[in-house]
């Protein structure tokens, strides 16, 4: 369902090419350990009810969470209609709505047991509004050094070393880190084929800038497998009392 009728700024929504690259890359399983961590966190934190994925993309992570929560239903929100057409088909208990996460969400207050936020914009007030008092916000973010080996091959966006502190500051006043589940690291080494290197770059924010400064040529010159580090932090937060 597309509830967003206004045009979005260029470089905001995932394009058809970005979505296609993401589908191919995720199917190879390189980010499956992250999906497993998210699913386990959701099961430990809540276990049922409505799970909202804010910035769901193709629904890959939300589908994994729903597999771990047989009594839950899912709602995928994203600004990309192209991505959500994929998301709407990945799980029988998943619905999808095109929406700008910075606007008030078309979701009732206190209706969600879990909000997922995976590499997406963080609207702390809306996260807090839609969650139940005992609900959980689960945030996944790339760590500094994530895919760092690729920076010597392609001029790409990198992760700010201060990102974790900014995350906590963004959510302060609305959430506190869960004392039991807290924050965990999900880091591993993987070998990417040349086509997978192109996919992982084309599916992320760097894709919006590939047409500049010879980056496409740099990407096409990659002809050998590359060993890279995938590194994420997964944080579980609880809403502060209203």
C-alpha cells in the first residue's frame, strides 16, 4: 500500500537497481548472522504482537524476525515503493506501506511490541509513540571498519567513528539501553566474489554517488574475490515511561 503521494527528494529512496542488488546480495547469506541476531533479540525482548520494521527495504530482516515469532505480525515501512513491493511478498504475516519515516506514522499509539531499525533513519519520538510500555526498539548499525577493505578499491562512504555515541544521543529522552540485552557485536570475515562486491556497494548509500569521480570505473575493474570484514552493532532499547 502506498500512503505517500508526495515526491521524495532525490537520493532518499532505494532505486530499482539498488533493490535488485540487495536481493541478490542478501540471498547469498553474508548478512544472515545479523538477521539471526535480530531475530533472537526480538524473541528475547517481546515474543508476540506487532513488529514494525522502520526502513524495512525488501523485508529481509523482518521476515527472519517473524519466523522466530510465530504469534507476531509484521508491518514494513519504507519510502521506497520498489523495495516494499518485494517486502510485501517475503512473508505471509507481513504487510507493507510506503511512508516517510520522518512524518507521523499511520500507526496507532502503543500498538507495537517491537520496532526494528536496520541501517535506517531514526525517529525517536515516533518509535516511542507506537511502542507499548514494555516494548523494545532494536537498532542495527554498521560499525567503523564495516566493509573497510573495499575503500582501497572504490571511493565509498565510510562509517563515522562517533556513530554509536550519536545513536544513543538521538534516542536519549525516549529510550534507555536494555540492562539485560544491551548491545552486542556481530563481526565476521567473508569472501566476496567480484559480482558480490559490486552488489554490496550498489545496494547501499554509496550507490547514489557512483556516477561521480570515476567510481563506476573503479567498481568495474574489480576482477578477483575480496576478503572483507562485515561488522554491525545490535542495540536493544526500552522506552522510558510516558
